[in-house]
C-alpha cells in the first residue's frame, strides 16, 4: 500500500504522519539546511481540512496528504519568495503559482519553501548533502533534492534552466524528472530565461513523478508555452510492460565533459549489462553547438529578466550572474535569433534517433556530489536537453565505494514523457533498484 493510500484509508492519521515529518525536520534540518521557510500553523490547518474531507467521505485527490517542498523561486501565498537572497525574502505573494494551486487541488500539503541558490544560479546555497555534510547537494534546486533524499518529504518541486533538477538528483540519489517543455505552466515562478526555464520534480519513486506531472500539466491561460500541450497518462504507462527490452541510444560526447574514473567504470559496467540493447550514437559536433546556443540564449535572456535585481540590489546578484548578464548585453539580435533557430532545427534533427531507438541514455553528472559545498557541479551533461526541452529523467542505479549515489539520465523526444518513465522503470528493475 502506498503512503497516499495509507493516509486516505485512515490507517495512518494525517496529523500523526505530519507530526513525524515535522519532528524529523526539526531534528536534522538545522545541519542540512534544506528548508528556508516552514509555516507549521498553515500546514497543520491544511492537514485538518484534508482530514475533515476524508472523514466526511469526500472525494480525495491523487496527492492526498502528501507533503511537497516548493523551491523558493515559486510563489506560495502567505510565504515569502526569497529567490535564495535574504534581502528579497520580505515580499510575500498573495497568490499561489499555478502549480501550487494545482497541488492543493490534488490534495497535497504545501509543506514549505526549499533552499535554492542565490537567484537560482550556480553559486552555492546553505544546503548540505544528506549522506555527507562536507559535500554539496548541487544546484540550484538543492534543497528540494536534499529534502527528498533525507527522507523528510516524499515529493518536491524544482526548476531547471541548465541542469538544476537532474544534477542535484544525481548527487543526492533520488529519481527526478524534467518534463517536456511546456507541460507544466511556469506562472508564479521567477523568470530567468523563458526559452529555457522548465519545472522539474523529485520523488522517492517514479510513480510519484508521474503523478505530479499528471496533476500539474496543462495550459493555464497565462504561460504561453503551456498552451495546447497534451495531457499524458503517465501512471498508466508505468504499469505497462515492455514486450521487449527498450533500445538505448548512448550519447556521451566529449562536449558534455569527461566523467570521473569511478563514473566511467560504472557506465561501462552498465553498458556491458545492457549488451545489444544499447548502442553508441555520435552527436559530437551537434552537442558542441547545443552548448553554444544554450549559452547565447541564456545570457541574452537573463540579462533582460534579471535587470530589476541588479538595479534594486546589485549585491544580491552573484558575480558569475552579473558576468553572464554583461555577456548577454553584448549579444546581437542576429546571434540570439540564430540560436533560437538552431534550437528548433535541432529538435527535428533528433527525430531519426527516436525512430531507431526508444530513448537516449546519457550522463546525469560527471561525478558524485562535489567534495566541497562551495561547488554545485558541472551542468553540461544536462545542457543539450534543457536547450531542446526534451523530457529528461534521472534514475539512481549505483554508488561508489564511499556510498555516494550515481545514476544515468534518460531522454526522449517532445511529449514522450511516458516513454522516458517506462524506460527508467525497466532499467531500475533490471539492475535491482526498482
């Protein structure tokens, strides 16, 4: 029986469960730093309302009673949205972001705001790795990944513009999904790069990821990118068996960086295990161009959208971000439009791969979690898929000698989120981690 079923049946009282969660957070989050804001009174009130609905035999949502962490660049009514910058945490939104409103409608408990890096950048945050406090959990959705990995909450929301969902998931050893671009509206979320910003999710299992996407996807009339996208039956797809093992196109070009010796050995062992079901596909030069197009688009758009921060409080802007904004100011309209055209053209170029293979298998990260919390890791393994807006799933599969998690990233074409999840489930079951 799942946690949601246990809560919905009344076998575990929601108030008792919530008290367990709160106790765990109080006991350990002082050293982990995964949350920046917890409104216990608000959470308790929401839980009481949900429990009353259950006792009155009202229809309960698919996320009934499940606590969800919300990255602190996403608006939650009544809680400050601080963007990882203390000076910005004085602003308290009056309305929920679209996805938060939909979470509430699905019966979820908005548990609190999770730690993010300053302005969702690659600068470090206060969060620490649950398995080793001397390491960082990645960025910028560091608190969301670490909160799930620590066992505090079963679900959390993050965002990814470059590698900010898949990378911390890889470091922390939890499944995470960046759905297809446009599936989940971004209304009420900090705008960094509207061409690249995407919502992502962390869960203890793939079913939780599928449920989140199902509950939160669909247009909202405010985010233009979410218009007209299909509704995907992802949980149903997860229960469907493969008639044959999935076919993996292995894409690991030099442009995304050289994996550590430990990571390389683990990947080679995995490919030996997959045998004829995995085949290397060369996209070396295309990947280099993807990284460059991402750089141009990201710099140009962040230079525009982060101007208010620079004018209002320049000290809150990390040096790397201000440098990126300076680069963006120098990018010509022609270069920017060429990068956008390349993005669209390259989305089509991958169609041949998805005609011949079910999914792409690639790195989620180049190594285990950084040994210093001052580093958030290298995002390049995620960059091409963020540029293209393809669904990307991290599946934890193995660990190094010190017990630090490692895994791989599975990618498919636009709106092939069900295929990504099914392939990930197959792979986790095949190697014994499902």
